[in-house]
C-alpha cells in the first residue's frame, strides 16, 4: 500500500532519468523518447524532460 506522501513531478522524473541513464544507449533513448512523448508539449513535465535532450 502506498502512503500519502506527495512527491513533485520533477523528483519522480529525475529518479526515472537516473534509471534510464543506466540503460544501454539505444534502449535508453527509446525509453526516454517514449516517456517524453507521454506528456503534452505544454506540460511542465515535458518541459522538464526537454532539458535533458542534450544528454541523449
């Protein structure tokens, strides 16, 4: 069961990015692109992920 702790989107996404960075480069790029595509372009989550485009 999950507790009632509220985490920011940025914190959760940064944890996901850390996992993605440990993947093979090709797989990581596919996963990252899929994650970014799951958010609307004008969302704060998409904008946050767009800051990491340079690492892939």
